[in-house]
């Protein structure tokens, strides 16, 4: 395809990551052979796959051809920013990328070949009130000795990972369970929130009380009925009542070399 097409690399990498083969590639187009799993995921053929499974048959996964702006002879999906299938792939990548189990690539393993497990979560704190603010956080905890660290995405970005362990290395069995590690991260979040300024919450409460008093005045003067008053009161609570929520964006279990783990601990 056209080298200036910014979406080609993502689409090809996406399919290759999930085991789909690029069976034809030329200037202006490329064709992908889907796996059964990917066909079922993105091709919207639920009745076909339900029938295949009911009949205990393998099914026949489809092929997809993508074309660029400079190629009109080959029939296929025109790959550009507004391509519906491209957005479908984005959605699938996000859904499948919520969790991961990856191993640091070790090209020249030393005498200490054990890989230490880390649970790493990317989270987002959501402050809601008079004004809304989001705070992204990346937190990791070592599942052997329990060391907790922040800014994990910046730490792992320079490293290379694969879905299989490197030769002559082995993953260590976690001492701390994932459930316990998650609870520890949650407690860290609570402590982090307590250290933040609460001025935003105080301002929200002031505005909340002000708007409620105004609404009470309207109700007492019979300018609004009880049903309208109740609905307005609920909307004020949603808009101004200060609250903090948090979501896990994605995360995973990352196995790191002893050298990498030790380097992180010395640079805390």
C-alpha cells in the first residue's frame, strides 16, 4: 500500500498479533486471512458461527482486503481515518488489550535467570464536582517482596516484551496473590487521594449549597411542583456533589529480569 497511509502499520500489526496471516501484499492493497476467532470477533456473523459450533464444524474464516487512495482496481476496504472496520479494530484492540501477560526479552541471560512478576495497572482517578478533572496513574507491585512503585509505564516503555519467556529464563511463582496485590494498590490510591488538596471539593460544596438554597426558594414560592423539584435536586447532586471515582484502564502481569527489578529499586 501507499507508504503515506498512517493506518496500514496498525492494521497489519493488529492482525499479525492475533495470528492472522497477510496472504497478499502489493502496492495499493494487502489481504488478510482471518482466524476463526477473529472472524467471529469482527465480522458480525453470529448465526453462522453459532451454526458451525452446533454442527461441530470448523467453519470457513473470511479474508479481508484493504486498499489505499491510489488503488481503485482491487476491490476491498478503503483504509482511511473514517473506515468503520478500522474503528472496529480499534475497539477490539482496546478490549483485548485490557489485560496482558508479558515477559521481558532477555538476549543474553546471566547466572540469575529468574523472572520476577510485577502486577502493573494503569488507572484513572476521576474528580467530579463543580469542575471535573482526571488524573492518570500507573502503579506496579512486585509479587515477590511487595514493593510498590508509581510511574510504571515510563519505566517499562524502553523495555522489550514478548508473550513467551526467553530461552534459559524462568518465571518465578508469585508469593503475593493478585487479589492481595490489588487490595494493596487500592490502599495506596486512598492514601494518595488523602494527600491531595481538597479545595476543589470545598468549592463544589459551596456551589452545591448555593444552588440547593435557590431551588428551595423556587419550590417554597410554588414556582415549581414537587416532581420538578425532585428531579432538579437530583441533577444538582450529580453536578455539584463532590466525589472521587477510579477506573482500571488496563493492566497485566509483567515478568522482569532480576537486573531490571534491582535497577528500578535503586532508582525509586
